[in-house]
C-alpha cells in the first residue's frame, strides 16, 4: 500500500495530465453511444447503449465521400508541400547566396500573418479562375511551399554535418543530386515531422473547406460533414460525437505508427540556429 502511494505521489503530475487528455475523449465516446435525449444531460453514463449511432452517421450523410475528399486534400497538400518546401529549406540551410538572411526573415514574417488577411484577394482570384467549389484552391498553394514547414525543415537540416555534403560535391554531385542522395535519407525524421504537421492540419482544416467548397457538397471534407448534423433549432450531439470519433480514428492510427519518426524529427529540430 505504501509503495502504491509513493508511486502515485511521484507520478501525480503525469497522472493529472493523462486524466486531462483522456477525459474529453472518454466523454466524447460515451456521448456517441447515448440516445439523442440523453446526450449532454447530467447523466454521463449511457442508459441505453446505442451503437446504431455509428450506422446512422453513414445513413444521414455521405461519409465515405467526405472521407475521400479529406484524404485527397490531406495527401495532395502534404505531397505538394514537401516538393516545394524541402528544396527551399535546403537552400536556406546548406547554400550561401545573397539575400539569404532577408529571405529567412520573410519566411518568419509569413508565419505570423493570419490567413484571414489574404482571404478576400485569394477568393477573388480563385473565383475568376472558376475553381471555387473545388479542392484546388486548398491544394495548389502548397506548390509554393509552406512557411512553417520551410522553417521547420531548415532547422532540422542545420543539424546535418556539412562534411557529408562537401564529400558528395568533391565526388562530382550537383546540388540536386546531393539533396536527393545525401540529404533526404538523413533528413527523414524532419521530413516526417513536417509531413505529419501538414497532414494533420489539412485533415482538421475547417476554414479553408468552408470558404472554398461550401457551395458544392460533393467536395465537402469531414470537417464540413460534421456541421451537417447541426440544424437551426436542434443539434444531435450523439451523432456529432459518433462522427467525430470516426474522424479521429484515422489520424490516431497514423500517429501511432509514425510517432517515433515524428518525435525524433521534432526533438532534433532547432538544435542549431
């Protein structure tokens, strides 16, 4: 008994943090198994276990279509971001060129600009190109890179010793070949971390799909699909909770398998400045 109390005292902060993170998820799971009349009442334990709520989610909304759109958005945005951000980060971390410091300052400043500032001109631009109502306005900007990802990757690439790159250049490798053959294999943890950040952002993004795809339900993502359970006078919180659980499962599984690379990439990022 004393040993158990001592262990609890030593890990009290960790236990409290675990409860803080697990309690909302547990509450969401229990709510998803309640009836509509019991959800969000003073009773936190389901009086009737209604597993049919998960089937109702698929019958009420085209959840597979929302899932497919979310996967397309997340995967395409992440792929385009890596194609543009990795070379940019390599140029900032391992090359020397005029205006490099000023360009880095611009990247940092872009991280501080709220997306709402550029909403009106960007929307007008995509509307003139007849791309509103589609996923293209969400995906195509990633071909220009992402400021946060560029900065994150740049910080990670600074941890790679320059001797490896110098040896590759002596052997006749150009910058692109050095990037592909030397830098990319050594930067896998940092690239994985940046990719997961972008994937999670796109998966949970609500503002972008609401702005560009709200007029076309065929291209809605899961975040917009969750809002379809809300009406003007009533919200079916049990179905909202069930749909939220279904939305969370893929990213939880992805993080479970990729957590080692993610943690390693975040830990090593920023060792050098």
